[in-house]
C-alpha cells in the first residue's frame, strides 16, 4: 500500500520543519482561530520562574507565539528562539525585530536533536508543541538535561492525551472531523495537519512523559491541565534539573 505524505512525515520526523515552511505565513492566522491557543501558551510560560537575567531557549519556537508567553519577563537576560524551519523563523524575526536589535532575542536555525549549546549553559528551556515532533524523545530529553545548568528549568507544553478511555476517540473525531479539514482550508496544506492528528494519537500520555523526565534525572515535576475541553488533550510539565 502506498504511504500518505503524512505517514512519510511521521516516519521521518526530521523533515517536519520543512513542511512547516509551507504554512509559515498562515500559521499565526490559523492558531488565532484555535480557541485558547495563546492563553494555554501563556499559562505554560507563567510556569517558568524568572528573575529577568536568565538565558532561555524557546525550542521549536515557530513564529514566536510561545516566546511571547514569557518574553516580557526577561529584562537583562537573553532568549534564543530556536527552530529548524526557515519560514517559521522568518515570521519570528519580523515579530521580534526590536528585541533582536536590542540583543535580547537571537533567532537560531538549528535541529532540536542536535543543539549547538554548551553543557550547563542555559537557565531554562521552553518547548511548546516540540517534543512530539522529535524522532527520539529519550535522546532529546537527555540533550536538554545536558545543556541546562544545575537548578535549570524545563517546561514542556504539548498535546498529551489524558489517561481516560474517551480521550483518544474524542481526539480522533475532533482532529480528523474538524481540525484537519478546517486548517487545510485555511493553510492550503493537508499534510502537516494530518500528521498532527496522527502524531498526537501516538504521543506519550502525561504519566509516561513524567516517567521519562524522571528517568533522565529531572525532579520536582508538576503537571498542569488546561481549561475546559482542552484539559483532555493538552498538558504542561515543569521540571527541574537538580
Ligand atoms: C506546532 S509548531 C510550534 C511553534 C511554537 N512553539 C508555538 O507554540 O506556536 C512546531 C515547530 O517545531 C519545529 N520543529 C519540528 N521539528 C523540529 C526539529 N527537529 N528541530 C527544530 N525545530 C523543529 C517546526 O519547524 C515548528 O515550527
């Protein structure tokens, strides 16, 4: 049987950022249509305990919507907006032109699986809708642990289906019945949204993700649910490197 383009993407996640290039110009508009998108990111951004002088990576920052959730709390520190999609970063670059000129934000094209940061050099990492796109979750978390300073924080925000019998069937109906057709109409590309539906069905649930973080040495893990119907589908995780 011939594979669909979404299945090809799922089997080779390293090319996911190239697919995001195709929808980069429409991404902010499409997410504005998604109820609570920025509110949920802001809730996760607020989990970061910040004094203002920290070095923070927004990993898989896309167009910078996740960066906005904590950027104003960085005063003398620095935020690295890291993504491997040139198109998504071009939108972020426009959005943060003032902060880039002031040296507060640096845009960086990098693969999240092969980060170019020194060991123990970073105070905090925010990763929104990123981990699910990694070809190897274990290796990714190990790498993040390595570049965080002792005491550093990791916040992960992603689709992670609640541990109840109806979360998966509901996601199936919502994603294939509404998200895929609607977002395809807005963005003109079905591949990335069909991939989204599939990758969520196959991602870790909150208990599994907590277990993964513990197994890589993180401590003090808290899990935050999001509002209304979204509590079934989205979770945020705050973890500390001891
Ligand atoms: C759904 S978007 C999330 C963007 C942003 N964090 C937000 O909350 O709106 C996922 C992003 O992950 C990026 N991405 C996927 N795989 C990546 C990888 N291996 N390395 C770097 N970025 C990656 C994509 O290019 C895309 O911009």
